């Protein structure tokens, strides 16, 4: 049976996997950095073939977890340099601060989900607040906020829905198709942020999706 999420507008299909929870912090990912290094090194799969085959990348990533992962759902990750400050808020602040809700980057509205105050390190854009629609595909889906390989961008994951936003231009955003996001792994040695659901991995670098 297929229905539509009232918050994100995504089609959703009933699936027995919705209640599935991965082991805490996916202990099977212990050697992730080493695996990515081997792919990117001269003679590795990525360098010799012009890009890693999905199966090869999956095998390398899921050797285990030396890559940095937040220890709490509410942690703000700062693995990569950030040209902004980001603070989690409990509620929408009073009038005066620009407010945008996602998906859509609609002004002066909010949705059910996490709220963050963003302060760009630039004179071109002032302080603003983002309200991010939470997903509803799985109660075990991930929530967190992460630095990105691009210093101007922030990755927000709200109960499995993921958004990459340009903190210096809140109208510029990308609502990721990977759902529900069950976790995020930062791989600074390869310059990528890796997101995963039940069966897939997606990596994002400075230029976008790899």
C-alpha cells in the first residue's frame, strides 16, 4: 500500500523494514577510512577505473568504523571546516530573524522537525533560522546536523529526511532522494560525507554527489 507523507510530500510504501534498527553505530564499519584510502590511492579501484564500482565501494566502506560519527543524535558534527556557526534551537524564535522551512526554502513558516540557527561567517548573509521537516518512514531513522566538504554547506538529517543547504544562501538547497537515512559517516581522508539507508550508500563531496 502506498501513501503520501503529509510533511515531506514523498510517496511512501508500507514495508516490514520500517521497524528495523541497525546495530548501535554500525560496528561493522570499523575500517572505513582505510577502505576509502585504498580505493582512492594510485592503482586503487577509484583511480584505475575512473570511479569506484558500487559493489567495490560498498565492500570497502563496510569493513568497519574508524571514521568519525557523532555519539549522540543531537550532536553537531564539525569534521570539516565550517564558514558558519550552527546552534540547535528548542523552538522558533520571535520575529526579526529570517525563517526558512525545508523542503522548499519557504520563508516565514515552520514545519514539524528540528530547528537550527545559522550564522554565516560573511557580511553577505545575516543570521537565519531553518526549520526542517522530519520524515516518518521509520522510527529508527537518523537525526543530526553535519559539516560538509564544502565549508559553506550544512547537512541536516531529520528523522531520515536529508537536506544540504548553502548557509550563505538559504534559498539554495538540495533535498536528498536517499530515504530513510539511517546514518551518516564522515570520511575526511576522501573529502566525502557518506549517507546510508537500509541497502544503499551515497557519498557527497565539494562538487555534490560522487
